[in-house]
C-alpha cells in the first residue's frame, strides 16, 4: 500500500518534529519558504511510509494527515 501525506504548508512552521520521529525517514524539510516565512515539511519518500502516524501525532500544529492511495486496477 502507498500512503500520501497531506501537509498544510501554511500551518506547518518547519519545526522538524515529524521528520525526527519518522521511523522510515519519509519526511524532509523543504527549501521553499511559505507565506509565514517558514520552511514546511514535505513527503520526500512516499513509498517508504508504513502508516504509523507518528508524524501526525507529533505535529504541534496538526498540519499533517495521511491518506491511503488506491491501487490502480489493471484491466
């Protein structure tokens, strides 16, 4: 299964707690500044996510959610 992190880049202040707590190093901090002057997190390695939700739990700004990406059916 694949999972997509939905990170609200305007709420994320780039504290890095999600990056540090991820057991699979899925997240990284971007080099692009958001409107508030912060560098938000992004999903760098989506295939490595195990859906542990530690990033969601750790985020003090509740800026992260994870959704399952549906597999494409082969016809």
